[in-house]
C-alpha cells in the first residue's frame, strides 16, 4: 500500500499505545486509592481526587468503574511506587514516577526510554518543588487569592491568563484549597493534583535537542509502568 500507509499505520499504533498506557496509569492509581480506604469517592478523598484527575485527561467512565470494582472485589494485586531521575538533552532535567507490579521491568523500560534519546541517570529532584496545583476557568484572580488566604490556605502563587486561573499551594493544603474554591462556585477543575514543579524552566534552542527530548517524552508515554513525568523544559 506504499510508504504513506506505513507511516499512518505506525502513527495510529503509537497513538493507541499511548492511550492504552494512559488508561493503565489511571486504572492503577484509582485501584490503589480505592484500596487505601472505602471504595467510595464520597467517603474517600484520595479516590475522589484520583477520579477527578484522570477524568480531566479523558479517561473513560468504564475504566474508572472497573478499577473501583476490582478494589471492591478484594483483588490481590499490589503496585509499588518508584522514582527515577535523569539528565536529558540540552540541560533538561526529568523525574519519572512509576507504579508497578514488577520493579525490575519498570526500571529497565524507563531507563531504556531515557538512554535511547540522550538521557542519563542522575540526581535532579533538588531542582524541583512539590506543590498542589489547581487550574480552572476564571478571571477574578485577586478575589480568588483573597478567599484562599482568608480560608487559611498556604498559597504560593495565583496566576491568571487567557480566562484560566492557576493556583499553586502547599501540597498539604490541596483539599482545603479545593473546598474554599467550591465556596466560590468553582466546581470543575482542569487540573487538581499534587505535582512536582521545576524551580527554574529552560528553553531548548537546539533543534536536535528538541527532537530528542520530545522523542523521550513520547517513549515514556508508552511505558505502562510510568505514572507521571516531570521536567524543566518550557514547551
């Protein structure tokens, strides 16, 4: 059928692999959150947060429900968390978090994805800070910031841009910040999670570095044991 068909088929396969990996990440995190307490999002804050996080990434209701039902059924599956750090192309810094039932496989797959595209293992986490991040539609930045401060939330930053507001808080105050915002009729969040934020962002100006870095991110996307990828590159 020719080269064009081959390229399209390869692209479709890569997209399917990324989507499959996304659903697997969501399923594992929701399953673990459900097993950590009552498998009911109305009573289990960790489960509710996990569901909202993955819904915002277009994970289907069916995937979410299957993970909860698996936890209710007393499945004996167990996943272990891991963290791997890399120096990448052009001075980029990458942190990869995994959740896996096979630590050796996770390490091999993550390290292969990194080294194949110019990465090397090394300690970089000191260049990142853990934070709670909430992103939602809105324009009233000052009103939001004032309400959070009056609500005794440890706020680090409140930013507004193009009709969206980003709130960055001490990670232990994420749930409290969400409750305060709900009091202001903010009920839908594009992002509501604890994450790692780079202390300083960089731009990759070399086209080869840009290509290698993007290829590395794409490779991580296809590793089912990878839960999160944090980096310091301004894309």
